[in-house]
């Protein structure tokens, strides 16, 4: 089975800190995604990447950046964390197309 | 872009009853419709999907139906069990893209 691993289950950070969320997949998938999940709002796409060093903005990229230096690793960066970025962050990967999304277990980030 | 609406937001049933969750989409060119189940503390997991060339697909107690004319698709769970309790998401690809837009989710509670 494809495994998508997010490095932290829970994080607490202070306002203004730079935060790194890491995601690693082990099945050589081309595409990787970062979503945030908030109650009543579902899953909203922040950024995605379809190849190493390539990135595309999703629906809510403001306040975030990403890095994909290796195929298996996709990092989400909060340059200066704010309280409104308190959320559940989900990483996903897929081989190609829309089918076969595999999600990680999520990182619950709290910004205080 | 694609707009996906999901109803109801919460659904409470007795064990053994059936549960139906419905999604509507706006892009008539959409051709792939997955459903994801998210259990507490986990990431969403694909449970069933359907492509536009079929009207129904079944997998044991789960089925998905698609009405392309009306632009809606539904998840049907029969003989519900407490372990079916979870949040369910539908999705449909964004127009001209392989990136899915997710519904806002349905919290299904199955009472023993």
C-alpha cells in the first residue's frame, strides 16, 4: 500500500514563527498536494506539485509556500504563522490524474 | 471552476438502517467521482469511485449512483454499522484539470 507520512501529528507554534510541515510518500508518485481542513469548509487545496521543483497554487495559497526538492518529499511552509492558520493540514499524493489519491493522517497545527 | 455541493452535513441513523449522501456538481464535463471516508484521527481514504460511463457501482454494502443529466451522484450505505461512523467526502475534478474539488463533508453517526 502507498504510504503518505506526515512528520508531526500535533504542533503548537507561536504567532510569527516560521513553521515547516513535512510530508513523505513512498510509492514514487508524481503528484503531491497540501490541503487544510476546517469544520464546515471541507478540504481546501493550498498548493500542489506535479514534479520535482514544480509547484502550483491551489485555492488558498496566501500565507503559505511549498518546497519539493525530492520526488518523495513535499514541504509546506508558513513564513510567519498567524492564529487564522490554526487548522488540520493534510498531505496527499497520486500517481497520475485524479484517481488514486492517498492522504496522510494529518497534522493538527495550533498557532497561539 | 467546479462547484461541488454535498448534503446533508450531518446524518444520524440507527444501526441496520440505510444512509444516503448526495453531491451535485456543476461541470458537465466531469467524468470521475470518488468518495472518501475519514475516520477520527485519520486522513480521508478512498472507499469507492465511479466514472461517467456507468450509472452505478457496488462494493458489498456500499454503492455509488451517478445521474449525469441531473449532475448528481450519491453514496448509499446499506445495513449500517457503528464502524461506518465517519466523515464522508465526495469529489469531482475541477474543470479542465485533474485536481478534484471536494464537498464539505457529511458526518455520519450510526447509533448501536
